């Protein structure tokens, strides 16, 4: 939940005095509000004589005993409606009769109470507020010491969490954990009272939780202090981000992280490398014969362009934009060389996957399997069947599929003549005349080769299902490094 109060609430009071429970209004009522949003400053008891209540200043919890209701001789619901006209926190009663579920004010119930209830509850409020403020003072001391040492955000999160005794998580705009002291099983959620959160600049969010109910007040009292300290630390880190060649080297290391690397580690490295946290990100690979001016001019149509060093004999780039801009139809076809792009990623934690996508597209173009030009991974029409093969790219599964269906040609066709013939025949959708023209051979020669292929595999090349199976196997063969 978004923390809206730095005061003691009815939620805290119920956590500290478990005999109390909320009974009205119901969650379906238009008057319902989460108890974490209802501040309570003091507790006063209603009397049967006039004045029924002392002068109210707002935020009071009114104790309305069943005995007083009977002495006054007015229905409980009518008394609650009258009290609702005051700016009170709610009503606490031991009344056992019917209570309006659509009450305009919070109604709490306790099984029984004595004459000391008002004093005891006010002591709970006073002590709870004092203890929370004492812990916040300790937190401020921790923040001051961390600032004097120039602690990085990760160190600061650890120190603040230890001081509060509460887990702290910082999320990127893509909801990847940047830093966390929480268990991996404890995922923050905005729809639970077990967490409070506050927004930081650039789309970051800080969460405290999960929070035991009895410590909810401490979390809310502390949240703004934690937020401000983390914002200062993040701002300081941003000013120290590398520039020029140093940034290119840092980005290169980031983009070449192996698939499966911890997303939290990736997000931290992205922050330290100066990657804008609130942007959509694409990885791009350019051929070595493509002029840098052309590369930048093309990629700038999608966003800010950051050089990221080299990948083998090719160049690596990171493109950051404020929206997921479609690449198809925007970049055009470079006059020389090729440009391979990933799909747009909403989180820096996905950058290794983006690099893999760009590498895949680059390999397809480099080997002439798709047209040379500027192509993004999400251009499904250009990738065709190769889009289907991406997930298992470079896996033993694909090699096994290829070997199972094309094995005899791999071992008994050393010059690759029959493999080439089969590939062209399938590319031409089984048209012998078109295939013969493409290969530059007589149609009788093609027929002879097809019979050899059918005998070697063995396979019925006139069967549509067989042609589809072999087409996928050929596509895999073309991608694999023999």
C-alpha cells in the first residue's frame, strides 16, 4: 500500500490491543476506508450526562459503552450517525446489537472493558508513538553516518534495514529488485497492508515489508526518511556514472552478461553504468562495414543511442527511449551493412536476453537467411520460421532434430549438393521448375537429385507434412555452425 500517514492509526491500535476488531463499515460500503488511513490521536469516553463528550479537536476514538447507550435511551446506530458528523477517528463499543454495515464512521468492537480502558488505550497510543519516534531518531543517525562515509545505495539499504528491523526493497521502473533485504519469497504487493511504499525519481520505488502489524506505525513513520536517504544515494551514484570510453566498456560488460544472471545484479550494474532507469531499452548490433554516422542516424529514430563497445567483429549499441516505439518501418534499409535489434525491454534486468535476440537477428542476416538491412527481433514477418526456432537456438535439441531428419545427407553428401538441392526445392514450395531455375540445372537433373534425396532419407517429398518437417530441419541446419 502507498503510505499516507505518519501518525498512529486504528490499524496500529488493533495490532497493539488484539481484543479490538473492526465491524463497520463493510468493505462494500462507500464509506469504507482502510484502517491504515484512519489516524487516531486520543481516546475519550462518552457519558450519559451532558455534555456527552468533551470538546473534540479531531482524530478522537470515542468509547461508547453499551451501558451508556441504554442510559441515553437513543438507538446505537442513531448515536453513531450523530458522532459521524464530528471529525473523529471512529467509535469503540461493547454493544452486541445490530450495527449498520454502511456506517459513515469506523465502528470497532471489544468484548468487554473496565473503567481503565480509556487510560490504557491512551497509554498504548503514547508509548507506541514515542517508541516509533525513538527508532526514527536512530534511523536518522544511521543515515547521517552512512552519508559521511559515502555509502553506496546497496550498503545504505542494508544499514537502514538493520536499524529498523524491517526488510527494504528498491524496485526499478520494470519492477526488478535493484536492492533488497527481503526473502525472495516475499514479493511486494500494493494490495496488502504488509507493505508500504513510496515513489522515487526516475520510476524507482522503495518498499518496506513484509511488516508485522504491530510494527506498521514504525514503517510509516520511517518511510519518508528512508525514501529521502535513498534518493540522495541514488542521485550521488548517477553523478558518478562513467562517461565516454569508460561507459562503453561498462555497457559492454553489462550487455554480455550470461543469460540467467541474477536480475538484481544486472539492474545494479545498469544503474552504475548510467543506463536511464525509466526508459524502454533495445540492444543493437551493427556490421563492421556500416558507417557510424549511418548507425547513429538510424537508431536515433528510436531513442538515445549509447555506444557499448564490440561483440566479436561487430559493434554493440544500447538504445533508450521513453516509449516502446515500433522499429518496423522506422529505420529503413541502411545503404551499406546491416543493423540487428532486439525487441524493446522494459527492464534493465532483461538486457542479456535483449543481447541474445540481437545476436540471433545478426546471425540470420550475416548468413543470408533473412534480407540484409535493419531488422528487429519483433519483426515477425521478416524472421519467418526463424522466429519459431529462437528459444532453442544453439541447443542440443535443435542439433538432434536436424540430425534425426537430415542425418543421411550430413554423412553421405560431402559436397552438400543434395542438401542445397533440398533446401532450394523446399524454399520454392515444392515447385520443380522454380527450383531448377534457382539452381541453374535441367529439370531432369533436379528430378534425379530428388529421387536420391527420397531414397537417402527416406522421405516422401510430395507429402506436405514431410516438406514442413524437412523445411524446419533445413532452417536449423542453415543456422548451425557445422
